[in-house]
C-alpha cells in the first residue's frame, strides 16, 4: 500500500516537473539524412573531440562513413567505441567512461538502438559523477548533475530512449542478471536526431518487435493512472502514427520508416512523463525468464491487458480505436468500441508476424512469473490494480 502511494505521488510530481522542463530542453533534428547535419552542429557548439558510442554492425556496414567524413572536414576528432551489446551491462558503461576520459572527449554521440542510447546516457552520467557507481544511480533522481553534451541517434524505432529520462542497464545481483532503470531528468539527451534512413538495415522481424514496443508505450501511457491532457495528446498522436506506419516499416517503405521514427519518439515524450502498466511488467518478466524479445512480449501481453483494463478506462478505448483507423466509432456502444480497440491491436500484431501464444510458457512457472510482474516498477501505474492471482490468470492466456 505504502509503495503504491509513493509511486502515485512520485508520478504526480514527475508529471508536473517534467512537463515544465523536458520539452524545452531538447534540440530535435528529424529528416532523412539528418545525421549529416551533426558535424556543422558540433562546430557551432565548439565541440572538437567526440566519443562515438555504437555497435560493431554500424561500423562494419559502413553506414557512418559520410558522417565521419563530415566530421573530418570540420576537424572534429571522433573516437569510436563499439562494444555495446543488446541489453548492455555495466562493464560496457565503465569501458566507455574510461575511454571518454582517456581521449578527453567533450561530447558523446550515440548511434544505435535503445541499448546503445542507454549505455551512452550512463557513460555521460559516470563522466559527471565519476565517484558514483552505476548501481548507486539506480532509481529516481540520483545523478543530479549536468551530463556532457549528448547527441542521441536512434536506429531502431521502438524505445523512444532519445526522448526519455531513463536508462536501462543489466547488472548482476546474487549471480543473476537483473535489469533496472536509472531515471533522472539530466539523462534526457540535449539533441535527438531522427534519421529514418538509419533504420532501413533493421531486419523486418526486429522492426515489428520494436514497433510493437512503441505501440505498447503509447497505449499504456495513454491509459496509465498518471495520464493527463498533455500526455494524452502525445500518446494519441503516437498511436495514430504507429498504427499507420508499422506495416509499411516492416515492408521497409520510406513512409513506414519515417512514420515509425517519429511515432516512437512521440510515444517516448509521452510515457517518460507518466510511466506504463502491467503489459510492460509482464513483458519484463517474460524477457528475464524466457529471453522473449521485449517487443514480442509486449505485443503478446498488450491485447490481453487491454481486455483486463477496459472497465477502468472510461472513453479512452473509443479514442484508441479511432486513432487506429477503426471506422464508425462514434456510433458504437461501449462494449463494441472497447472490443474494436483490442481487435485493432491484435490485427496489427498479427499482420506484422507476431504470435499470440508463448510456447515456452509452463504452468509451473506461473507463480514466479506473476510474483515478479507484481513487483515490477511499472505495475502500480496500471489503470486497474492487479493482484498476483490476476496476473497469473493473464499469463495463462498466453498458453
Ligand atoms: P537494441 O538496441 O538492443 O538493438 C537490438 C539489435 O538490433 C542489436 O543487435 C543492434 O545491434 C541491432 N540494430 C539496431 N539498429 C539496427 C539497424 N538499424 N540495423 C541493423 N541492426 C540494428 O534494441 P532496442 O529495442 O532499440 O533497445 C532495447 C533496449 O532499450 C533494452 O535494454 C530496453 O530495456 C531499453 N529500453 C530503454 C528505454 C528508455 O526509455 N531508455 C525504453 C524502452 C526500452
């Protein structure tokens, strides 16, 4: 009870503090090839030594050649750190931090998926707090210092990390890998670059998974307890853009890639203010136990959780259905538009090739899964409270 009260108070305070500060703070470059504008921006900001955080794939594919040439022309020295694996570990952050100090960098440029962006945020946090370890930053508002300039360029269209105040890291606690978030306003990158061309190389299955993660951010953010008018505006727009764009992005169309780059960013702007719900809690648990890709787990849980939450969402499913392109929603009664919203989510997930059942799920794992999801940081934000028994019943629907 105490933790739910604390969470709600925190969400309320955050929703008011963040909306004053978050959206004034960030420079946004959004266009095909926007990444090529960066060398001139670095020069304008008198930055001449940069740590580029990325993955080996981006170096190998040569995607960054034009950007690196542009930096060379502007006499900007770029040191590449490409040791970031998916679900990054603290050791990668420490390596990046040491390299940043060694080269006396003045800024961090992060080009990659959420894993790279989050690792770069934490490298920045270590730079401004060299005496504080990453575990000591876990939780809320533990960094509290200005990071070096951070330029975030997402290459997946899902996490919205370039817009959020969070960085997710994998630690090892009692010999077991454990994921947690560091949340602080100073982690919001000062520049975000949405360059949809960088997402073209993302395989279609990963495009589908990460895109459904973004849709889950938008729908859970829209219906979470802390939602309010301003975040509703972001989330509804994100639902509309993602629903229109995801099928195209999976087919690698220009419009689809552009739409997803923008839609997932807008979802990030929204949920960063108000948190998420139990679809995310349950997806975190499935990821930890079965290695289910996060977006797949979100996509499987989302319609099931929407059905569970429906009676605590007022008219919101009418707006979700409308944003997802369902026709005639104004003529529908409550039960019909609620079903239409859930059906639209199921159809999108099916169209992009995500299964609705999880074969790996075993009856004997249900107690642990439900307990873990119940303890997850996203659970208290869910519009309808869910007990361990409720969560068990929801997990069972995946079988
Ligand atoms: P990811 O960054 O882990 O990347 C997945 C894989 O795709 C990697 O192998 C990567 O090298 C590859 N990849 C990325 N872009 C590519 C491209 N354009 N072409 C080819 N391959 C590419 O995936 P993600 O879903 O973007 O990020 C997941 C991480 O983000 C998780 O750790 C998750 O917990 C975290 N997350 C953070 C936030 C936040 O607000 N900070 C929000 C949600 C999730």
